[in-house]
């Protein structure tokens, strides 16, 4: 083996085999014609000297009987000419600027490829800078979407003060994954947002600057310009003809944004790609020039997981980058009107109820409460941002979901919500003749279009939630179903889950809730929530927000661990640290593998007869156990044993108090007038 030889190229890469006379860019203004003449003469001299040196017989390693492909590859690339990607030579180097700052481009090749590319056909960082000077533009950011680092060094740009971002995307077998798309959109948005005066450009490239590059740019346009996929595809196609020419990329875009056009238009494969390699259908083969591992099964596997059976433990949405997580956490804290202290913005700021006991039961007599059912689902807040919608779990982690929330139709207002924050829970309904269906039950409003509403009474927040968030969405959905709404091709039924406002009722309806409503629900419920009608939104533990559970459903979330000596330990949290509960024991089902629960948060109910905790389920949505204070409140609730009968007897007295009787009467009168 010749250790000084260049690495063998990929199978699908071909060396430059012809001269291209037309220059793709003007030479730099500072290089005179005499300098150009001397430089090109020296390059021809070196190439001729190398060719003479290589004319002699070439030595190949011995090959086996069936090693023809290896022998052929070595004979073809025995010289030190670096092979260029298929179709790169004839592919136009750059497109027109989109939106005044995004420039789509093919990959620039550094000077190590000069022997394979004629001087007039080269496209490197040098030509990139010449292009921007020629068009009076300043390059500020390069986004590299290739799946390799062999084409050039990022130092070619960073040493000039130009920011460089690598988002490696495979060119074969799959479109760029959603996490990569999220990072691309965020990075470009942040870069543009930081510019106060001059508008620097963003150069985006994959290998040829069409499919992966177009895919990312179309995502950016749809999310930031509020246009349809069809409009974004058209804009990119005009800037970088013929645009995206792979049908699976185009279909993936329509599917992601839940659009269903009457006809999908896919441009024909460009001539420079046709001349390289076609499949049996006469279409361009998948890009392989920078797909180093060739694994194309991951995308299909992800799609299969999305289409599988649904559970409460499913991870919903797409991951976002760390910087975007931090940005959105800071944004949420500002909407809550909170100042980060101690652990900063890592703590979930959503309101939590406390268990009902004999003491706080008296709050029902002192404040005006509305009850609702306690759904046995998964807690999420939802942030509706200008560029997307995000689910926020109890670990205060954000994941992007593709949903549509239009504003009320009013002049001079933006089309969609701008940082609206709602609170709610995800449930799974068993729908007859359809099966399991996810639904998000929104029950509170924290901010509306970048304005905090936490100090408003709950009654007002609940009203705004319906009028400003839920109703415009439902109205548009009905209009699309009934009239088609012009050229709008959006399909709400393609969204990952439905959205509705959760109902609250007068305290006098508790009996009907327990006896009739809850048993008829299409999802599980484990009790009631009592919400103060006049209360402001209280972050984290809210002593006035009460939850009542069926006695057998009172539960605590423990951290369960098994040590090296097989000793089982149960932990809670106290002041942010693990607290060992020496006298607590968890019983599992006989057929359970106890070791599989080690290191997990397990929700447990108290078994009075056996005097121990019984595992109900693993809390995949939580990473920490309950705090010791929560544990004490649950134990107090279990000890007080407020049964359904006790609760109904108390409420039957409370609703006759003047505070309730007067307001209930007014509510009934208002309801009659609306009819």
C-alpha cells in the first residue's frame, strides 16, 4: 500500500475529463492580465510535468479473480487529481438572491481540486467572494449542508470574519431530518435578526445547491414569510432554476406543512444532472457524493414510528437546538413576568395544583370556584411563536409541532399568533369507528401575542383563550371545509392532534360531573380540579388550585433505584436533592421485571391493606420525583380520606352561601339571555 497516495474516491465520483472555456466569474480586479497569464502558464507547466511522470507503467497491488471493480478504480484514479462530485462541473455555481439575503449555491471546491477543474470553471471561496463584490453584497454567513468535510476548510471563511455553520445532511435515501431543518431556520433567523444596519448575505449550499439547499430554504420561507409551500417552491425555483427536482423532497414539504395541492409540479431533471447518471426510470439517481455512511433506513424508521400505536408516553414533536431551547425558555419567563434566579430558566414555570384536604377544603367557602374534570393525560404548555408551535413538557424542554393558529380576521394585524402561551394537557380519546386520537385540552392562557395576561382573573383568561385562540382556528377550519377558502390548501385533519378549550362549570354541577360526565368520557379521568374564578395565574405550586382524586387514585411520583447489592431504594426530592425514603416500599406486579424500573420515575398509589406503595406506571414525561412537601400533602389527603360522598355533602352546603347563590343566579340569567 502506498501511504503517500491520495484516498480512494467514492464509487460515484468522476474526475474532471474535459475543458470548460467559459469563465463562471470574472477574475479579481486586483489580478492583472499579465499576472493571470503567468499563473495559468505555471499551472499548465505543473500539469504537463505530472503527466510525463505518470506515463510510465503503473504498479497495482495484486487483485483477486473477482476484484475487477477495485482494479478499475485504482487505474482510473492512480494520479493525485482529486475527483469532483458528479454533475458539479456543469451545474451553475450560484442562484439569485432570495429575499435580499439568501444565496443558494453549489459547494465551493478548494484549491486542492484545481488539477481537476479548468481555471475558467473553478468555483471556490475566491469566486464566492468575487461574486459578492460584483453584486455589491457582503457575505456574513455560510451554511454547509454537505455530509462531508473534504470539499474545503471552514477556515477559508472564518479567517475573513465570516460565520460558518455545518449542518450535515445526507444526500441519499432521505430528506434532511426535522431537527436539522429547525436548526437551519433558527440560525438564519438569529443571524438576520442581529443585523441592525447592513444586510449581510447568507450563502447556503449542499453539493449542487438544489434539493437539500432548496428544501431548507423553502422551510425558512414558509415559516418566516407565512407563504404556502407552493409559493415558496416557486420563489426558490425562480432564484435557482429549475428548483427542487426530486419529487420525494417536494412531497415531504407538502406533507410536513399539511398542505394538499390539487397537483404537485415537479421540475424535470436538469441536463447537467442527466448527463451524469440516470436510474431505470430516466430520473436522476440519489446524490451519493457526500453521503459517507449510506444509511437510508433511519428516515423510513422514523415514519413507521410516527404511524404506530399511540400512547401517553410517546415523545411528541421535533427536537430543537440548545440555543433555541435557551432562547424560548427566556421568552417564556418574560411572558410569566418572572426573573430567573437560582437554577435560572431550567425549572418548569407552569402552575401546579395541591391535593384537597380538610383544611384547604374551606377555600371553597372563601373563594368562588369553578370545577372541571382531571384528565389522566400528559401536562404540556404550548408556545405559539411566529415561526412555529412548541410543546413544553414538565422538564421545561421544547419540541416543535406543526400546527396552525390564525388570528381573528382584523385589518392591519399579522396573520398568525406572535408568542401566545397557553396551558393544557394532552389526552388520548377512544373514538368509535375511528380508534385512538390525540387531543390537546387547553385550559388556561398565560400570554396573548407577546402580552402577559397572568394578572388577569381566570374568568377573563379563559374567555380570551376561546375568543382569540380557539375560535379563529375553528372558524377557519369550518370555512375551508365548507368553501375551500380560495387557494388555501391547508388540511387541519393532517395535524398531529386536535386542539380544544377545556370546559369549566358552576360548582353546583359537581354531582353531574361525577355521576354522568366523567363515566362517559372517551379518555381516562382520575378526579376533579377546582379553579378559582377570580384568581391570577400563579406559577409553580398554587395553594389555591385544588385537585381531588378518587381515594384509590391518590399518587406520588418516586425515583426508584436498585443498587449493586440488589437493594431497592425509593427517593423524593428535598431542596433540589435526592432524599431517601427509608420506610417506603414499592410493590410491583408479579410478572414485572423489577430491574427495568431502576432509575425511572414511577407513579404509585397507596395500598392501605398492605401498607405499601403500588406501582401504577412509569412517568416517562418526568425526570425528577415529587418534592417532599408534595408527598406530605398527598399523605395528608389520603389520611383525611375525602370521599366522593363527603365532597358532595360539603358542596351542597357551599353553593347555598350568598357568595355562590347570587353569582350562580346571575350566571343562569345570562345563559337564558344568550339562548
